[in-house]
């Protein structure tokens, strides 16, 4: 048995929750360059054809 570490105790459970329950997907480092607008950009923006549609407001 391996001893617990930061990945098994913190990172993996968070990634499992984000991908399994909230629909996020892991982005492999090979894809990072295509999703960044600049080299030092931290947040990724999906290409226009893969962006979710905005929610339509329903007036009460």
C-alpha cells in the first residue's frame, strides 16, 4: 500500500467530482496551446463551435 499524498487526498477527489458531477473535462497539456489566446493565459476559452449555448431567461 502506498502512503497518501496530495494527489490522492486532494487533487484526485476534486477532479473526479468536477468531471463526474459537473460536466467539466480534463484538458491534456497537449491541448493547452490551442485553447490559450496568449502564452501566459491561465483560463482556457473553448473554440466558438464548442462553446455551450447561453441559458435563455424565462420571464415570470
